C-alpha cells in the first residue's frame, strides 16, 4: 500500500503546482501569501567558439562594421562601383614594435610600421557615388621629396592598381555597408 500512497501524494503535489501556475497575478490587497513565488532563471546563451561555427557562405552579403579599416585593394570595378579588398591590420610606432615582436618578426620593425595579414578572405563592397578617393603622389617642386594626396575617381584608381601591379595599404571608411572614403596610406 505504501507505493500507492506515494503515487497519490505525488499526483496531489503536481495538481497543486499546476493549479498554482494557472492562477492570475496575486491580489494587491492581499498581505499574506501562502507560498513563496517561484523563482525562474534563464540559462545563459552560449555561442560556440568561432572555430566551430559554420563558415559563411558566399551567397550572404559581406558586412563590414561601420568605421575606418586598413585594406589591400584587389580589384576595382568602376562600372559596378565596387571594390574587392583584403582586410589587414596596420600598426605604427610602439604598437608596431609590440605586434611585430608578438609575431616573432623584426622588432622594432623598419620604418616604424608593421602590417599583419592573417586572413586571406576577400570582401566586396559598393562604393558610393560621392565617395572621396585619394592616392599619394610625389609632389615635384618641393625641397626634398614630399607626398600629397590627389583626389581620383574609381576608373583612375583602377588604372593606378593596374599600373603598379600591387596595392599599397589603403584606408576605407564604411558606412551602412557602403564605402564612403578610400585613401592610400603613405609608407616610407
């Protein structure tokens, strides 16, 4: 008979719990409560580490956070008004010394800058029609050598990359998934 009593008690407790959950909010005029309110906790959401997440498919639009980013330009398409680039890390002065040492490279690095490029992923973004685009040129007529920024359009930027055969570092400014500024970084 003991198991039957245990089952009956369990059913009674369960029915009281279910009835208690079905109650509406307690009456504000009531000062006494027969049982403490149940405490509910939500388990924290745990995201898997990036290395175990599925890679992004190329069908998804490429999104780069708003802000200024150092890049190597790979292609410029003036007709579609897009650029394809390789996102890099660019450090100067003390930061360059620290990061080069961390990568077991010459530290301090020559000319006080250090470029790290550990991700080969290429990204493509549209360039706004009113985007400012500048490249560096050596300005003639000055004592010694000096550089100055010259504003160009996308077709001229494409020619610049084609003629040089490589991309020096550029800074791009992204706003709402569009490039609003492209500026070549002068490196000695």
